[in-house]
């Protein structure tokens, strides 16, 4: 799996002083995230919860100071981790997660940043030995009309009906799904779907949105997708997360005996 | 009605059962209180609604006289005021207007990427700028002060909703050179930039739906003055007597939010938990919910538009434009399908109320 072009580059514990840390590079968009996890720590009295650990997620932007977008990203990660971490194991403590965006093609794009941030955070939580109910893996899928002529998508394109076969011989106008799109592909995409599943196949997070370009108004009528198309896509996402995602985590942690 | 918490049968000496009033039970054990209500047959929420029922809402448009458009939405005990103010953004000779010409256009350089709300709203596709204010004393959870996490997240979510839905036609925001009558020679001299301010005056759950409905209604009712470039004075002039509406999409998108609450269920002798979907949660239910699902969808009402009584929900064509689900792990994929049905029926009510409001003379 590690030799596959889709496998992300993962380096564990790049920060020796933190309880757990991880650097994650997305294979296509080269989005690089560095996270550190510290905990259980002493908690500020105002944040203390009587029977649970407090989780704090701080997302630091690659450019400039943190703004509204970073607050939203950290609130998304926070709500996902809230259900993954067994917070009742360390009541009245703080689990602090800091995620630094090191490199990104587009520092404001939520869909491009969310998947690397989540995967990197989950890996560093495992390294830090924070008790978790299960592990999750996130995948970013983009629906593109006619992926022909886009460079660097080999092996990542598939059709929904045709299963996971290599879809490079598709027609020009046909809708295909691209895994881990970079910003160039995303700008041509019709919709973007960030799906996070747990190892058991439960849905942890869905962040799906229409992202076609246009000048708005009546030209946007009729955009969007049918719910049945989404369900097919979710099945595919579940397969990727539960099989390949878990395999990637297992490979990365192979000699650490976390599993 | 006194509520009884049963003690486990411990044998010979049974302590007296612990009883207290319903209102106290509601305060000290919200999760259990909510569960007991939902275990009734049929399941009923503490506020008397059934799980798929949303709150009644009222809409008033154009109640603020100084704004270009405004709306007040009240849904249960959640009330928001939305005001829209248009400001003129002139294009300096060296500026490239192309970055305003498309929603979701990718940034051309790293300078643009520094913040989505650059100077004067001058960012790509960022002519429509929503902002949410929660520090109005609307709820004791959000004290006065700088905007907290929720207010920032909401503002960003609403900005994303504007971009995802491409609600406002960029056509109606352009300001042209006034003296040129031929459309081919018309040059874009500026843009209307719309500042949307949403003030929450009372918060009882599900602020996103209320805020988005207020924004749609306010945009639908707003009127901008005719503006054109005056070549002699070299600035944009507004005609105070002529107004034009902002053109929006034909099929309006609406959000519907659900909260998932875990409820113990026994299936085949095995005791487990299922997640029960609660449409349009209030803040009491939101606090206990393990996950929140929001669906943004458009519903094609066809000929039945405006006539609420003749709708048959099975026939509605619904297209989803955004799904957001956060927290928890109990949502089943099949439940999303049921939610889109409920979203369609709610959208039909939204459209009906909006159409009725627009018909009443102001």
C-alpha cells in the first residue's frame, strides 16, 4: 500500500517534546499538516468538565493570523473527535490538539484542508496514546465532468457504477469521481465530498457541497445532486475509508504496536 | 406529575424510591428526561412536537426602514433580524474585475488567499458578506464580548451557503458606465457589495435555519437604487427615485437541520441504542444531541407553487446542494434519505410563507 501513488506521506513523532505528533502530506495536492497532541494536561478552571476531559483544537493557518475559517475548521475537528475520544477516561483534564497548516495550495479552501487535518490529527492521537473508541479515516472525493486532460489523476478516477476500475477511457462528458483532488481539479469539479468513516463503517463526518462555478442567479437553478447519487458515493467513500484507510493507519503504525 | 427513578432491586432492605418533580428532573438529568419522552408511544418531544415536526415560524419583511432590505424571522423561540445594506465598490483603473465574475473562482495569487474578507469585501465572489451577531443577550450561553466560536462558525457557514447556492445573480450587482447605451460597449465600473447582518435576538436552537431563511427573505425583498457611472464627475451616482430588485435564483434553496438523539432500543432481545431524528431542534435538544445534520436543498414545486394545500410530497423533485453532518456515529445512510423528504416538505412551507408575505401590500 505504501508504494501506491495514493498513499499519503506520513512521518510520526517529528516533534519529540509533544506527547504525540504527526506530519501528513496529501499525495496529490501536497497539502502538509503538522499536528501535536498533548494530554491529559491540567485544565483551566473555566473549561473543566466534571466527568469528561476537555478537548481543545487549535488550527493555525499557513499564512496570516487565524480567522473565521480556522475557527470553523477547529470546530468541525472538535465535534468529530468528541465522539472518537473516550473523554470519560480522563475527567477534569485537557487534551490539547494543535494543527499547523505547513503547506497548502489554497489556504482558504475548507474541503482541501479538512481531510488532511482530520487524518493527521487521528494519527497523532494514536501516537499520544489517548484512549479512543475507534479510529476514523477521511477521504475527499470530487465529482468532475469529464476528467480527460487533467494531469496527475491516474489511478484516482473511478466511475460510480463501474466499481473501482481504472476509468481513464471514459467519455468526455461523463461524470467521474476523483479521489484526493488538488485545487486545479477542485476548481473544475461539480461537487466536493469530504467523508469520514470509522473503522466499523459508521459515518463520522459529512461535508458535501456543490462547488461548480457560475455567476449565480437563474443560471444556478437545477444545480445540486440527487440523493441517490450521494448514497452511491457514500458507499464508495465507506469502502475506501474502511479498507484502504485502515490499512494506511496500520502500515504507518506497524512497528509501534498500537493496534 | 412526580417522576420515579427506579432503584435496582438490591434484596432485603429497599431504600425508599427517590421522587422529585418533573421540572426538577428536567434540570438535573436532561438526557434521561429527553429519552423518557422519546420512549413514549408515539414518541413525543418535551416541547410537545413529534420528532419530524418543525416549529411554526413567522416572517416579516422590510421592517427596517434604513436598510435596502430586511426580514424578521421567528421560529418558536428563536428570533433573528436580518438587514441588508448595499455599498458601492468602484473598480479602480488598474483593477481586474474578473475575480468578481464567478462564485467559487479560485484565487489568482497568494495575496488574495490571506483572508476571505479582505479590505472592503474585495475578494473573489465575496460581494455578498454575511455576518452573525450573537452577543445581543439572546441566550445566557453567549455573553457580551467579541464573537465566540459559534458566531464565527455561523458567519463562515452562511458565507459558504451564499457561495454554494450562488443565490444572488452577479448580473444585478454590476454597475455600468451610464452614458453608453450600447450593451456591447458597456464597461463595468463597479459593483454593489451586499453586507448582510444577522442579529439574533432570541436563541432557542437551530439558528442556522432561521438565519438562512431570514437572509433569503431579506434578499428577496430588497431593492437597490439604480446606480451608474458618471463620466464627467468620474464617480458612481445613484438615482434616488428608481430602484431595482436583486435578482435571485428561481428555485430558492433552504436548509433543514436535524438533531440526532440516542434512544435505547431493544431489537430481538438485544439492548442497543438507536438515533432518533428530531427535526428543527430547540436548544434543550441541541445540548443533548450527539450529532447534527444539515441539508441544503431546492425543491421543485412545479405548478403547485404557492398553493400549499395541493402538494403531494411524494412527487416533489428535490436536489441536494450541501450536506453537513458533524459529531457522533449513529446516523444511518438510509436516514439521510428520509431527511431529504422532510427537508422538501419544510421547503414547501418556507416558499408558501415567503410568497404570502410578498403578496401583502406594504
